[in-house]
C-alpha cells in the first residue's frame, strides 16, 4: 500500500483525494498546508487522518511514501526536489515545472534516488484519449488537427476587479498556455510526437500573462493548431483530419463522445462511459509505476517534450 501525502488545500487536491480513494494500492495518509489549522480542517472535511502544517515535517515522516503536489506552478520545482531528496515518490500537477531543463534535472534526481516522478497530466491517462489513439490509424494519412480548450476561469472576475489570482499571476507561473494550452500540447505530443516547428500568438491581459492564444505545430505534412483560453468559453469540439476520415472529439481533456466521419459521409460513434475531468487514470498509472509494474521514462519524456513545446510557443509569440 502506497501511503501518500498531499500538498495544497484547493479543489484539485480534493479531486486527487477522491481519485486515490477509488484506486486500490494507494491511501491518502495526510494532507499538507502552509497553515496547520487549515490542514487539520481540510483533513477532517475530506476524511484524511493526518495533517501537516509545513512541508519539512511531512517530508521527514518515514510513514509517508509518496507526495502529490497540488500547489501553484511556480513552487512545484522546489517542492518536488525536496520530496525526491527525502526519498518520496512524486506525482506533480500540470504543468510540472516551468522549463524542460528544470524537469530534466528533477528526472535525473528521481532516477538517482530510485523514486518515481511523473506529471499529473490527467488527459494522458484518460480512457477517452486511449480511444482516440486507437481510432487515429483508421483516419488515413493525417493532415490537419485542431485542438481546443477554452473555458473562462471562475477567477477571471477577480482579474477584472483589479486582483491578481495565482493562476493569472506571472510570478506564480500562471497564464492560459501553462494552464489549459498544456492539455492540447500534451495530447498532440502523445498522438503525433514532437513537432518540427512551432508558431504562436497570444492575447495578453492586464496581469502580464496570456489570457488566450493559439500554437501552430508543424509536423511536415500535418499541421495542428492548439487553441486555448481562460478568459472566454468555447464549446467548439476538437478534430483530427486524415485523408480517409475525420474524428470529432467532444472534450479534448477527457473525450467522452467520438464521431468518425469518412469521406463518403458514413458516421460511426464511440461513447466512453464515465465522468469527465477525473484523475483516476493518472492515479492508477502512478500506483503501477511505484509498484514497479513499468518504467516512467515514456511518461517523463512526454512531459519533457511538452515543456520544450511550451517554451517554443512562448518564444514564437514574443
Ligand atoms: N488536473 C487538473 O484538472 C487541474 C485543475 C486545476 C488545477 N490544476 C493544477 O493544480 C495546481 C494548483 O492549482 P490551483 O488553481 O488549485 O492553485 P491555488 O488555488 O492557487 O493553490 C493551491 C494550493 O496551494 C497552496 N498555495 C497557494 N499559494 C501558495 C504559495 N504562494 N506557495 C505555496 N503554496 C501555495 C494553497 O494551500 P495552503 O494555503 O493550504 O498551503 C492552495 O490551496 C496547479 O499546478 C494547476 O495547474 C490541475
């Protein structure tokens, strides 16, 4: 049984705890907050026995085998490094860190410490994306894809009121590319590999981050646009177009309704049961890796390629 402690007391950590509770082989032993009162109240509310009021005490506890990092992006690197140094396995929220170089360094440290480190990129472990991956070869030679994830953030109202919530704060690693664009980029890399060329444009907002944008991934023969926004909402589906058929994907981050339309107009549908936006797949993969059932190298390399692509998109948009 893997005894994991969480970091962060927001909604995403609660989603993680829910997924871990539904997954065998792992139990949430404790939560961690920067404030012990908040940690205790959160632990009681979500039904977790332990509570820590600082990172160092949690990492010093030999009863903790692994750590889930659900803090703002800019603090991931130091928290992950400290957890690895303490000999803990780590599952870190997306985007894992702010650069590919940081990630490569953490991966090397994790290897040396013989612990597992992967990014909590739920899309990569979602049964819906596995179904997409299965259908892609039936589309013929791939030529175009459009991936979309645009959802106005509940915290954008605070930005309009003059505040700077973490997720829109450049100092906290915020911005729509890192927060939502990362899903489309990660999915593109999983399905098509790392692009040969990256172009990009962004919509800057008052806080200094991009509120929305688009990255164009050129695969020499296949062009993929990845659109994202945290300041507007779109219900536009994502699409993968091959010379023989097009696949329409209802919800990129967790596909549940896939429609394949061939060049003669024949339509076949695939429905994937289950709720959207759940973390069960990533938790199951983490348990498999920590239990020694597979190597994390593929997962780690996909994160590295995604971080390299984010850096290229940022440079192209400048
Ligand atoms: N996979 C998904 O579907 C999904 C969804 C949403 C977010 N995320 C990811 O989850 C992470 C957290 O996002 P969020 O929007 O929940 O962040 P957040 O609300 O800004 O912060 C999360 C938690 O981190 C702690 N925290 C806040 N500011 C901090 C600081 N300056 N230094 C250290 N700890 C701090 C807080 O816990 P305490 O005050 O109790 O210490 C807070 O509850 C991000 O990496 C984000 O990309 C993933």
